[in-house]
């Protein structure tokens, strides 16, 4: 197991290095110049003054240096936690990350937890009670979750709260540390909307894997030995059917941090998604690079955790 963990950790560093190169190069290929955007927004009439301001901003951002030098300087600063200065928000990018990152992480974490707690038991019940009313009900719920676009589910929840309960979720974000109750009052609704969308494929995947596993000989042997049905289902069948489910959950966990922008807009959650959209529209290189780099780190960390979880669920993988 130690060798397996060491191999996965060694793969983490070059993968992150490659992702950082890709992020930096792609940002330089995006049309538009942040220096020109910032200068032309001021409405200065003199072209000479404009050109001077553009050159000054490019020099401060290091855009007038070779790309390789820019990348090495940016990577060195990023390793130390310094992602530069945001010209659009007039403050260090690190301050924006400290403000926005915990909010998006909390929303993503709550979504994954609720989806797992809800979807996996439903998938197991649907498989164990195949072709019963419980199976049909789970399948209908799953199909409806897959059919409804996530933004429509969010709008539908918001409309139902206002129309039928005369309740509007809080519009001003409150940190969980400052006031847990107010924080959950705002985040519970986007969490449920996203969890409903994600739990549908998780439940169906769990069901299909369980249906395949419970027909294997070792499951029939466990029943023949007189083990309780709960032990047969959860200790023997479920453990051996979780690998594809874990893969899917890990993939969605990585996507959530960058894909929750719709829920953040609908439910007025000032997280990383909305800040990233604003930064892209203004060609705010330092902010966009920092946000995408942090998302890449989170995504790779989740993949690393999933790989380690593989080795725990199936010991054969450790020696492959």
C-alpha cells in the first residue's frame, strides 16, 4: 500500500506542473489585452497618454517580458501563495481567493455529501427490490433528475419557496463561522438543487452495479452460509460495486467547483464561479490564472483521493 500511495503522490507533481503550463499558455491565447481594456475604460482622449498608460500596465503585469520568463515568475510566486494584483477589483488576488474560495468549497462539499447520502442508498434499494414499486419510484426520480436542467431545478425551487411558502432565501451571504444557521439557510437550497441533479446518475449507476454484483457466486455463497441479508448487501455486494460509483463522484466533485456558477447567480452566493466569470470578461489575467490554478489543484487532489480509495476498496489495484 505504501508503494501505491508513493506512486500516486509522485504523479501528482508533474501533473500539476503540466496543468500550470496549460493554464498560463491558454490565457495568453485568449483574444484581448487587459492593459488596453483598462485604459480605454477610463475614456482618455489623448492617444499618447493612452499608449503610455498601456505600456505602464504591461510593465507592471510583466506582459512585456518573454513568455517563459513570465511563466517562471508567475509559478514561483504562485508556489509562495502570491498570485499578483487584480486590476479590476483593485486588490491582491490572494484576498479575493480567501474571500471566495471557502464559499464555493462549502457549497460543493454540501452538494457531494447530500448527493452521496441520498443516492447510494436509493440505488441499493432499487437493485435489491428490483421490479417492485420501490424500484420504479427510484427510477422515476432518477430519470426526472437527469431530464431537468440544473438551472431549471434551481429556478423551480426558488419559485416554489416564494410562491407557496412566501419565503425568500437570504440574499446577503453570511459565513458559517459567523452564523451557521443563516449560512445554511442560504446554501441549503442551491445544495438541494445540485444534489438532485447529481444524485440521479449516481443512483442509477449504483443500481446497475449492484444488479451485476448480487448475481455473482460469492454473494450466493454468503447467503448460503446464513449471513443476514443486510450483511450480504452492504458488506459483500456494495463494497465490490462502488469503484465506478467512486469514479463518477470524484469526477463530479472536481467539476462542481467550477460549475456552480449558475447556482451562485440564482441564489446570490458570491463564490468563485461568479468572480471567475467577471474576471474572464475583463481579461483579468492574474485573477483568472489564480482561480483556474486553484481549481486544478482541487481537482487533482480529489483524483488523488479517489485513487487511494480504489486501493482501499480493491486490494488488487495496489499491486497492479
